[in-house]
C-alpha cells in the first residue's frame, strides 16, 4: 500500500509538473509574442517620431533661412531709407524756413502798409 501511495504521489507530481511546464511554455510563448508585437509597435512609433523630427528640423531651417533673408533685405534697404528720411528732413526744414520767411515778409509788408497809412 505504501508503494501504491508513493507511486500515486509520484504520478500526481509528474502530472502536475507536466501541466506546470506546459502552462509555463505557453505563457512564455505568449509573452514572447507580446514582446515582439510591442517591439514592432515601438519601432513603428520611433520611425514616425524620427520622421516628424526631421520634418520639424527642415521647417525650422527653412524658417531660419527666411528670417535671415528678410533681415538681410531690411539691412540692405536701411541706408536707402535713411537717405530718404534725411532728404525729407532737409526738405521739411527748407519748407519751414521758406514759410517762416514768407510770414516774416508778409508781416513786414503789413507793417509797412500800416505805417504808410
């Protein structure tokens, strides 16, 4: 009877170990498949992020080039605009002086006319 009990215990233990090994192998296979799927998804996402990053870098470089071009253009126009502003300032002063002289002459003429009366 003891031998039968031991044999039964060995048989049950063997069955349990076989079931355990089968379950372990199945879980390992499922985990490996899941990990492979995750690896693939992460690889795809990484490629998308790299593509976005490359696009953003290109856009940034184009934007910087555009800004630099605009600044260069403004710097080239600045001396011309300064000349125009200086010229306008001179002309404005001449007009002011001319108006001042006209007003002064008119006032003198009025004064002379009033004295003559």
